[in-house]
C-alpha cells in the first residue's frame, strides 16, 4: 500500500498500474475458477439426471461473496504489509488457495456423490419395506376415496 500511495503521490503511475494489474489478475483468476466450478457442477448434475435449480446458483453466489471477502481482506493485509514487502504476497496466497479449492471441487468424482445418493435411497427403501403393511393400508384407503369421488362426480353428472 505504501508503494501504491507513494506511486500516487509521486505520479509513478507505471508502478501503480503494475501493482493493481497483479491484484486484478488474481481476482480475475478466482472468478474464472468459480465459473469453471459452476459449469462443471451444472454438467455433473445434468449427467446424473438431477434437477438444476436456483438453489445451486444461489450457493455459487454465496460462495463468490465469501471468496471475494477473503480476497478483500488479503488485499488489506497486503496494504499493511507493503511497509515490509513490495509485492501483494497475501493476495497471491489467498488466490492460490481459493483456486486450489475450486480445482479440487471440479476434479472430485461425481460417482462419490452418486454413492451417497444410492445409500440414502436404500435407507428410504428399507423404511418403506419395514412399514409396508401401513403403506398398503394407506394406498388402499386413497384408492377407495378416489373411487368414491369418481362415483360421486358421475352421479352428479347423470342428474
């Protein structure tokens, strides 16, 4: 930050542009990583036949807000640290960390998510089989009610 302030005061706009360009490129790389993760997640969901809803998109927006909050704090630490070092090292580390997280998310195997879903489905199926007598009674009652409603509607039409 000292160099940024010093560059502003002395009119050394070449150094100022260089520092801001480095920081901007790191912020842009984080945005690209978030976008790639969104595209990858959208594609994986489509391959698994899952519904793609606004909930997933809201999670991406929330993630982007948190990531850029971290990047802003890193920039502020660099502003303080510029008294001791010349380059925005903390921003570079934060950007690298966030890009690593996004790369890991993109490369994670979709079949691991499928295994979790299958396990959950098996648990639900087990619960259905354990309560099959109640389920059959419930279905029978629903069918009876629908038949009664159909008969009532037909009787009303005949009048």
